[in-house]
């Protein structure tokens, strides 16, 4: 049972160039490279950590943000435990697209109840001087969309990165505990739910 | 050195699943989300890399082709099938791992940009939940079994740059299996094996057209779907698969074995759907049933289903040929394919190629958890022991590879030979077993409740483990150590000098966990071979009557064969050497046997590379004593070696030994033995004594007399020689030579070596010699060319100046008289004609008389015809040439006069023969006549020898040539007479003779028309009158 919950799949989604790969590299390798290539398709890295006394392995999935990589990316949403929706605070459009990302994830990951699924919103690049998105705007959006936690991060100077990922782990564990205690059969239901019903939720 | 060595893998977590291959060992930690990879080939089994999987691994399989791992994983309640490729790049930790869907690589390489050296996971979506997987060791293809179908994926490689390959799979086909969910599958070179708890089915996927012709009902093509025979509805099995699901009564399924084509009636129906890109291949696909087996739990013995559950299904290919040489073995079709599966108490190995048959059945002494077939052994684990059995793969493969096996040339122990338990090693709590090259990997784990106890017991077990593993217990089947003092002492002796590295490592009891993972290097083939030989010797000493030592030596031999066939090997030369030694041992065994299989001594000794002398020494050494008793096998070997003329010349001592051996064991063979060229160093006095002894014992014969005569020549005792030769008539002596041709000739490869006796006969009794060789030829003891070689060799140092010795010509003539074979006759005619022509042309003669005169030949055989009368005019008997010359001329003329010689075949030879004199002319005339060129001949004869023309015309111008009298001869004569001035008496005489004939043949009008206008009337009148009278009469 411990083994089952110890591998947590966390997926990073968001427009191309907002810094998903940089966030992952910063968190796992504690490195930053300003000239990273576009991610192609899907890649992942593992990071072991201890949250509230529990050892878990975060499997962090980095995805290609460009539209043309959509078909390479979407098959791997399934099985995610947590989704990190990422935008750049210097890029208003990337913030506006968060809703689309959320929908895309919910659809392909076959999430039964997107409202209770642990999304975390990351506003990256706070080291950049010219912001196009204010903290308030984002918080409002989070509130309107189900009260997702919001972190303002900088992969470049490591601000809030570890905190964001640890929060992701914490949320997943909390949810798993709830399911384990309250509805042990919920896992099965989730899987068996026909796809058409998830469409209604969107 | 490859001593049996045991190492402990430094894994940190308890392994759940284990698999290995390609020099790597893969462990899935018991939690199931992490794979650790270790080197199995290196001393301390160091870690190669460690990577996380994407879910909890339920099954893991490695494919050496493509170097990929395939897993069935579960995450959040969903099951996934994934292939891990380029995993070796994970050696650098914290590297990003690429993930893609099946098929996404090939579609757009452009998407991939610059290739990255990273591990890639290919996710393979399936419509059903995967149950188990298997990889093809030849192609790297992947077979996935689901509840209702099997899906076959081919492996695709795309080279991204020089070092980097990207792998992908193509979904080739789906095999729907009705009412049958395999618990295990195997795939190898088109063969697909599947297994449920109590059933095994093996089919072959192959080109449809091959089976279409033979069995249409078997396989029908319907669009994209091909349905195999059997019942097609999902649950429609002919017999219930399991009796336990029926509420009302039990149906006891019977044991069933269906081989080859018969397996299609097994009731498991298969439908094939082609899903590959290449739509043409679709038409060529088909399924052939190969093997079906069903077992039933024996309820009366109190067995439960659990105790009768099949496991360890395996397909095992075997290639033949030197693996060091044939590098493309991977791509070629394996020579053999074996299928193995196991019940808890018995294992079965089938050969699937050529004929499908059960090769070996193994009876395990206790319940087996898992079994693993490889080229040289079958490894089996039970609760507490690793057992090693012999296998018959190499015995099957040897026969596929070499058609000479099971002949007098080569031998190999039969694959029906009972298998043996070779070795047992004790372990506590064996859980799983896998195999890679010369390593076996064993996982042991104590059950949770007994863990503490196990840890206490570990020390004890390690001790007993050492004793057993190092002892290398070789048990020939059926030998119970406790009842066999030799074996018991052998076991207690132990090979204690052998060290394992176990002691160097932390012992399991100290590490404090109840599991361990061992890598055991299999004992090197050579070492194992030597130990088996050593043991067989001990066993032979203690119970020589039992033939178990032969069994053990045969096992050792097969082991070496397997090694030579399969593993590319650095010490191949050493194994080859041991192989020859093993052949020698087996030769020794069979040479001493009395009846059964004693003939095997011959091929084994031949394969051993031992000289006959060495073989004799080996056998003499064990048979010392006043009355040595040589085995039948040895005598069989000696006889064959002597008669096959493939051995070396024996020294005097050895040759005399051979004489002794046969004198005692089979005196009747002595004439043949002493005539062998390899025996020519034998002491002639000794030989004579043995032969006389043989005669005294009541076996006088022509052959023996001839043998004695030959020995007398060696001794220079001509008196004795003559005595022996005078004992029998020449005719009988010819029979003697037929019985033993070696009295006259020995073969050296293709050369024919005349014996001293033959040389002596050449000078004293050439008629007998020629008659004998003709008899040998007619009795198929020598071929014509061989006889020719023999005479050439025999006469090469004689004074004869001619290229063809007279004795050979005598032989040809004698054979022509004797032979009735058309092809031989034609060949002889050609030979003889050329010789005669050659001799006529060059008039020198050696003065050696031929055995037969022309007259003899004309009188004794039809090929030589009587000489035509006109030849006597052309070349009268007292011609101006020597007698010999005349003889040759007459023989040639006689052949040309005979019915057999095809003249057109010798025309080219005649071109060199001038016709300036009557000798040549006569021959040319004969040929022209035989070829139907009578007109030419007439002209020539009129030019050169007109007084023979009438005789010629009388003899030759008959029947259809009759008209030539008046059409050719008459006008020619008239013309020549007209042109001649004066002395034309010969021509006139001829003209008169001609007129006489013509007058009788033509009617008067024709005759009148023929008469020339310028002739004198009275010359013709008489003939005209005759002509008229004749006509009136008729």
C-alpha cells in the first residue's frame, strides 16, 4: 500500500516558453539554462522527497507546450495525480490560455471531477521586470475556477520552486488519504466511468 | 577461469521481479516502481543504472535484440504496456526520460530534432488488458497476450546517428483465441506457444499459400480476417476445458497429445487479423497448428489443480554451424526449434521442426517451481534445490546439421537416450530463476512467517550449499548414491579445493534480510566435461558390467557438441580437442562391447582423430594377458579400417599384433588382413605361419594359397611361390583374386599401386594377370579407369617405348571379348582403334607379342568381324610389313568389318592416317564404305588398285547399292578405258565382270540404253543376249 502511493505523477502543462522545463530542471537538478530547446513530446524526471514524514517519488512530467506537439503530449495525461498549470507572468496570453489547458487536461486525463482534481497554478518568471499579469488577476482566476493554490515562481533564481512541487505532493497525498478512508472503491469507479460522462463535465 | 562461482548481487531492496539478458540483470524492487540493473559478467556485479518505472510493474521481460525491456504496469487502477529503450543512458542519474506512443517515431522524424542520448519509453496502447508478454530472441518481436487475443508487434529500428538507434514497434497482427486465456506465452521465429493451467498450444505463423494447398478447411481467408479451423463461437470448445466449473457433475478431461497437423482438432480456434502496414503480407499469412497438449489433474492420487499447473513455457531455437563463423545467425532460420513446458513434477521437451516429437520427458524428484531450458542444460528450481539435468538439444541439432551422423563415418548419442540429473545444489527458499549466457540468477526469499527461522538456518545452509555446489554432483540417472559405494565416496570426496566467492561477501545472515540474489557462473564446459569423464572412469572401475559409464560419457560428449554448436567461444580449439578426446573415450567404450552398438566404435574412433596404431595400442593395453579377449567393436573397427583403405601403414610390431589379434579372434579374416597394404610391414615369416595355421585348421582356399605365394615373393622363396601357384588352376586363381583384389592392387587415394605379386605375374603369367583384372572389372571390384591406371603403373618402368603398354592393350582386347556393357564396349572400341591406328602409323615395335592375335579375336567375339575378301587383295597377308604390324592392321580392319564400331566416331582419328600406301587406303576405303560413300570408294579404288575393284563391287555393291554397278562403276570403267592408252587389261576384265552383273539385273531396254555409243558391238552383244535370255525366263 505504501508502495502504491509513493510514486506520484505530476504533470506540467502550459504554453510553450513559459518555463516548464526550467522549473523541472531547477527543482530536480537545481540548475538553470536560459537557452533550453523546446521540449518535444513528453519527458519526465523523478525526484524523491519527504513530505510530512512520508517518502514519496515525484514523477514530474514535462510536456511540449506548442500546439503542433499536441498529439504527442495528450496520450500521457492519463494517470496523473496532479497537474501544474503554468504561465509566464510576462506573457498575458499564456495566462489567458490556462483555461484551455485545464480543459485539455481534464478531457484527455479522463478526470471525473475536474473541480476536485488537484490543479496547482504556477506563475513563472517573476524575476522579469515587465510583468503583464498581476498577482490579483491570477488569484481571482483561481478562486473562480475551484480554488486552486497559486505559486509565483522563478526557475531562474529558484524562488518558490520547491515549495510548489512539495505542495503538489502534499495535495495528492491528502486526496489519496481521503479516498482511502472515505471511498475505498472510488478508484475503480473513476476508471470505469464512461468517457461520455466526463465530456458533460466540461 | 570459469570455476563454478557464486556471487551475491548487491541489491539494496528486496527484488520482486527479476529478469536478465545481454549481460545485465534487471530487478524490480518489491514495491514495483523502480528497476535496478546490474552487470552479471563482472566480478562484483556492479550497478549499471537505476531508473523508475511509470507504474507498478507486474511483469518484466527483456529482449536482447533491441536491448529493450517490456513491462506490464499499473498506475491508478489502469494497466499499461510499455517498452523501455536506450535504458543504458540512465547510467547518468537525473537524466530526462522521453515518452512516446507506439508509432509516433516513424511518422515524423522531423519532430524529433536533434537526437538526444536519453532513455525512451514507448507506450503501447491495447484495447484489452495485457496479461503476459514474450519477446522473440531472433527478431526482437514482441508478443502480448490478452484475455481474448494475442497481439504481435514487430520491432522497428531507426538509426538516428551512428551510435543511436531509436526503437519502435509495429502492430503486425492479432490472433484471436477463442475461450482460452493464456497464462504464459512464448514467441520465437514465427512459432507462438501459449499455455493455460493445463493446456499448451503451439502454432506457427507462416505464409498462407504453403498451407492453403494442403488444407483449405484449416484456414479460410475472408477479407482481412482469416479463421482457423475449430469451433468459431467464443465459448464453443468441443470439450469443457475445466471440470470444476460445472455444477452438476465432474467431467474428467483426459490427457491429450496432438502432434503436427492433428493438433488442429484440439478445439482451440484461432482467427488471425492482419494489422500491419504492408497489406500484401496479409495474403501470405496463415496459422499452422504444431502441438497441443492437455494434462489432467490426477484426482485419484489426491492431486489438486494447483499441483497440476503448467509453468515455464519456453521456445528455444538452436542454430547449427560454427557460431564464430556464421555471424548472421541472428537473421537466418534456426536449424532446430524446441518447446519446453513443465508440470510441478515433470517437464517436457518437444522438437518442433521437421517432425514434431517429444524428445525428452523429465521426472523431477520433487515439486518444481520453475524450469529453464538452455542449449546445454535444463535448470530446475524446487523449494530448496537447484537441479541441473542434461538435455538432448545438441543430439537433435547434430543430426540436422550433419547427414553423416548415424553412418560408419560419424556418430552421436541418440536423442532418445534417457536424460540424467547432473547436479543438485541446495538453497533455502528458492523463488525464481533466470539465465543469461553462462550465468544463472537465483532469487531466494524466506516466507515471511519463516523468515526468522531461515536466518538462523542460513549459516547451516551456506555450509551445505558449499559442500553440494562445489562437489559438482554428477548422478547418472538411476544411480542412487546410498546404494553405490563408488558414488558415495566420490561425493564425500568433494572438490573442496574449489573456492567460491561467497565467503568474501557479506553473508545473508549478517545482512539481516531474508532474501538473496545469487549470480552463479555455470561451470565451464571443459571443466564439467573433465569431471564427468573422471567420474565415468571411477564408475567403470567399480561396476564395469553396468553401462552407466557409457551413458555418462555420452552425456559429456553431447555437452561438448552443444558447446561447439552454440556458444561462440574463445577456447573453441580446446573444446574441439576435448570433443575428439570424448570420441576416443566413446570409441573405447563401444570397442569393448559385445553386441549392442559395438559398431559405433568405428565412427567414434574415426571422429577422434586417433591413428589406427593408437587405437590398437589403447585396446591392447586393456586386453593384456595370456588370452586377450578383444571386443567385437574393436574387431569391427579394425576390419573396416583395413578394408576401407583409409588408415596409415602399420609398423612391423603393430602389424604383427594385428595378425595375432585376428589369428585368435577371427582367423577367417586373415587372408584379407594380410593382403591389406597397411600390413605390408608385417613379418612375412610370421604371416606365413599364421596362414599355414589357418590352412591346417581346415580352411584351405585359393585365396590363402595366393596369399602364401605373395608372402613367398616377399621372402624371395620362389620355390615355395611356385608350389603355391601350382596348387590351383588359373581359372580358380582368378576367383581367388576376385575374392581379394588387394592381392594384386592397393589403392592410395586415387592412385592404383600394383603389388609385388602383380609385378611378378606381369613377367611370368601375363595372361593370368589380364584375366584376373578383367574378372575384377566384371565383378565391379575395379573401374575401367582404375584398371587402366593399374596397367600404366605396372608397365611404366618396362622397356616399351610406346605410350600405351601392350599389357593394357591386351586387357582392353580381353575385356572387349568379355564385357557386355554397351558403354564399356564403346569406350574400349575407341581406345583400341586409336591404339591400332597409332601403331600402324609409327612402324616401330617393341617386339612384345600381344596375348591375342587378330584371328583369336575374330573367332572369340562379334565386335571383330571377318575381313572382307577385297581386303586380301588390297593388303594381302604376306604384305611388305612386319608381322606385328600386320596383326594391328588386321585387328583394325576387323573392327571396321565388325558390326559394333561406330565409324563416324573414329573419323577424326583417321585424318592423321595417310592413305598413300595400301595399308592406309584399305582403312580409308573401309570407312568410306561403312559411311555409305561407295562412289568415292569406287573412284579411289579404280585410281589406286583397280584389280581389287571387282572383288570390292561384288562384296559391297549389293541390295540398295546394286544400282551403283550401272550408275557408277560401269560409266567409270568405260570412261577410264576410253582415256587409257594401251595397257588396260585390268580395267577391261573389270568391265566384263561388271557387264555380266548388269546384264543380269537390268531389262534389255535399260541395258541397251546403258551401252555406250562408241563401243564395239560384239563386245557387248554377248551380254545383251544374256540379259534378254534372263528376261525371257522371268
